[in-house]
């Protein structure tokens, strides 16, 4: 069983997009019973809110199902519940450090690091560019899928991640 948690600042844009994209990759590969996937925030600003309409619209445009989700904040107590905690940017890394008080198991990784990049996933809350965020999320999630399963990620519509 692979347990993956995606993290961003508010848990309404990037981390929820990554959660739903990764769930779709897993579903298309027929591996639903081998994964637990969720997302959370480092802040408390959006707790209880649904995914941002820009995230919902982008995912619907490319045919990725949007599940029921309400923003929540990661807690220190849940650290051992996850095998991978994939965060979107340097600010999220600092927030995780503050909340988790360290990463002794080495499970916290920048999402795009799985694709060999040190870049951040740009925050569409500020850029308004949900297309660019989707391309980055798909690239990172596809690479994470390949890292965990040892197989190529199924193709998703909209953008070729390679």
C-alpha cells in the first residue's frame, strides 16, 4: 500500500489538483486498492473550503474527475500515516518544517523533484494560470507514479507531461 499526501499553502488549488490527477493516474492503471491519496494545507486560511473554481474548471476541461474535498491542514500527528508527502514549493517546505518539526524518515519531497526538477509548482492563486499549474502537476504526478510503481504513468488528456 502506497500512502501519498499532497501539500500546498491553502489546499484548494495545487494540492487538490495533484490529488485528483494522481487518483486518476492510479484509477487508469487499475491500482486503486494499492494507494491511499489525500491532500492538505500548511496554513489554516482555507480550512473547510472546496477546491478553487479554477482547479475544478481545469480538471473538468481535461477530463479528470473532481472528487469531494474540503481544505484541511496537515497535523504533526499524521506524519507517520504517509509514505510520501509531496509539496509544491519552498514556502510549503518551510510550513511543513514548522508543523512537523522535522522529517526523520525523509518522506517530504518537492513534487517536481520526482521529475528531476528543482522548480516550484507555480501557485495559480497568484498567477491565474491554471494551465501551467496543470502541466507541472501532471509532470510531477506522472514521475511520482513511475517512482512508486516502476511502470509508466497512464496518459491523461490535455497535456503531454514529457
